[in-house]
C-alpha cells in the first residue's frame, strides 16, 4: 500500500521507479507492482494535463521522457474515494 495524497508527479515517478526495481514495464506492469494499492492523485488527471499542455515540458509537474506515471496508466484501475463530511474533532 502506497499512500501519497497531494504528492507531485516527480515523487510518484521516483517511488514507482524504486518499486519496479529491475522488473521493467515493457509488457505490462512489473510483478513487483501488480498487487500494489496506491492511494493518491489520479493518473488520468495527469494524462489530461499532458494532453492540454498545462505544464510545459521541462517544468515541474510536466511528464518527463521516462515518466512511469504515463507509461503505467493503461495498466491501472482508478476508484474515487468517498467524500466525507468535515469532522470538527479531526
């Protein structure tokens, strides 16, 4: 389980790269990530931002040439977490 809410794309790429080790991702997700649950930002939103050019290449938040977030996205399933009412005691 990786819990990474509000982390930037560079940190996602670094953690995914470290988690992949030498497995690579040429033919789908590496065995080391198959049973990984990642709670965090939407990879689909990153893809939309890439398509719209929100973050120009070379700037923080832009996809790099070896972005694992982009390369692993077709092999992911996303589910939105429920929205809970604010808790005053939290």
